[in-house]
C-alpha cells in the first residue's frame, strides 16, 4: 500500500484511476487533472518512508473553494502482514466539513477497491515457491 501512496505522480494510474485523469509534477507541486478537465493543485509537503506518511495541502482548485485544506495519509501495521490507512483532513470553512467527509468516505471506498485489486494481482503474479 505504501508504495502506491508514495508514488505521488501516479495517482491517476495506481490509486484513483477514473477519479483522476492525469497528474503532473513541478517540484513539490502536483497538479491533478480531473475527468471534467478541472485542475487541482496540491503542495506535497512530505513523503516520509520511515513512518510511511504522505502529507499534502490543496493550494488551488478545490471545489467548492476552501480557505484551507491539509491532509495526511499514513500506512500503519494492522497485524498478520496487513496494513491500515489513516487519512486525516483539516479544512476551513467548517461549514463544508460534512461535504468533504462524504467525499472522503467515497474516496476511501474507491482506494480500498483499487488497493485490494492491486494486492490480488501482485499475489497472483508471484512465482510459486517450490
């Protein structure tokens, strides 16, 4: 899971295909192209391999407009070789929290499906041990 999250330039292929059409990187700024052509610019603040944590802030293009949107993903061990994704989002204005929470819940569902499919494919592609 961490290898997918830390690949900040491949969100459209590895994490949210269909929801994100394309990604470009310019230094620490990631631009997401949405299927309708809308652009969202994010500042990649940290990609920390030691604690498996990605931190970013939306700096332009949020719909509806937000004064502040900062988020982090952290991959935590969850026993038996499994992982848990902790996604924390801070935003302003507070009046949009319910909308963003609903979008986040939908994004979690989409990411879970993609990550589980990826894990299944990786397992199937591994050579048998003998």
